[in-house]
């Protein structure tokens, strides 16, 4: 309880700063939705108004939040900023619970500092551009639903209800921002490599995978139907002409929350973080081959890291023509913060597990009440 109480301090500060400094004036892309709001107020709103593109995205959830704000607060943009902070808080709660579960599976103790660190990062003021921008609710909703879907899929007991919830969350992430489609792609991979089911009542692995692929196909078809490339955006094939700049874009994207507008530092740290992630994945794979319990402990963090890295690749393809330095824009700090938190949890978990294995005490993996006794009673030195 003390850990969570301390973790609420950064979010309390965040809500306070939004309340004090939030400005109720539409800014930049906010003006793009005036016609939709006018249709809503004149009762001529159509589904096409909600499904219509905004840049590369179809941000249905953000539009709904905006219309609710219009109805309840007469479009007070500060209310949308507060909603963004609330969604970030929900994302933190999910991550904190998963950190605790990871530590329990690996039978390592004291995740408190890691939970507090996650709160500080996810509520970080490096994201001030998004905290103070009403439209940015779609960033936070996309992340919340993406994390929720991936965490649900990577569960020792993936029953029908959890599977359906994972599908719903993936769809909500997808209709928050285009990057949510990565959740569908990652979901296929997660389902293919997951160990055998640990609950007799769970839906068959093959049925889940085929169902997920079917839904992914429908989502892709819906997204690309009547899709038009934003006229002011550069060609997505530019990376073929500028491969080095593309790599710079992806590298800098991961570090934007720590080194915003600092080109050399962001490139260096971004490259190092990607290498560390790659090494961590290899170590996690080796450990998982020895015991599947590592999958349930580490796969959630690997999948979230891949989600953010994939977003960096997708954004680089679409925006490289603006210059690789655009990867350091303040709006991307929300993704970078999520990557940094997930990578830190992954690395710390592996390090603590290694130190525990070097001790002379027997340990066993505990992955929940749904796991059969043979798996729960695996002992290690």
C-alpha cells in the first residue's frame, strides 16, 4: 500500500499542473474537429464523421471522448487533458500489477522501487506537450488498450472471456490510433509461441490463433477501405533512399522522453537501448527454453517493447520526409516513456533472477492458482 501511495504523488502533481496551467483554447489539430462537433450539435452526425481519417489514423475513441466533452462541459479542453492523465493512471495501475506478478513468478522480492519508477516515468513532465493538448487523448488510450490486450493474451489461463476482452482491447487501440494495428500483429506472434494451455477450460490454442488472424484481416480491410494518404505527408518509400536517416529516426524515437531535442544523446541512448533489448530477448528465450514460467514473466514486457519499437518503425516510414529529427517531437514522448518503463522492468527482472539463481536457496515458480501442480513445483538453484 505504501508503494502505491508514493506512486500517486507524480500523478497528483500531474493533475494539479493540468488544472493550473491547462488552457481551454483549441490548438493546432483540435480545429480539425470543429465540423464534426457542429454536426453533433445540429444532430446530423454520421458514422462517417467518426470513422473519417485524421492523418493516418481513424481515432474513433478520441472523437467519442471529444463529443462527450462537448455534451458535458461544452468542449472544455482541460477536461480532455484531465482524461488523458486519468488514462495514463489506469495504464500505470495495469503495469504495476504486472510488475508484481512478474516478480512473484520469478520468486524475487521488493518490486516497490520499480513500481514507483514506472509512475514517475508514465506521469513524466517530458510529455507536457501531450498533457496540455486535448487531442492527445488518443495517444494514451491507444497505449492503455494495447497494454491491456497484450497482458490479457499473455496469461497462463487464456479462457474465452479473456480472449474476447483481448480482442476488444486490441480493436479499441486500433480505433484510437493506427499504431494499434500492431497489437493485432503482435497478438498472432504471441499466440503462436505461447506454451501449452494450462487450464482445461481455455479455448484451444489453434482456435484462438485462427480467430485472431481472422479478426486481424477484418481490421486491416476496414482500415484500408477508402484510405487516402494525407496529401502533405511524404512518400512511405523514402526509407529506401535514406536508410541511415530511417535508422536514426527509429533510434531517436525510443529516447525522445529522456533526451527531447537532444540529437546526439537521443541517438546514442536509443541505439544502446535497442541493443540492450535485443540481448534481453535472447537471454529470455534461453531461459524460457529451460522453463516456460519465464514466458509468463517476461513476454509481457517484450511484447510492449516490440509494440513501441514497431510504432517507431511505422512512424518513421510515414514521417521520414520531415527529417529524422522529427522523431524527437514532444508528442512521441508518450511512446518513449512506455518503452523505457517496459525495458527497465525486463532488464531488472532478468538481473534479479540471475542474482537469485546464484544464491544457494531453492526456488520455485508461482504463476497462479490456475497452473497445474507439476509446473508450480519446479525447483531451481
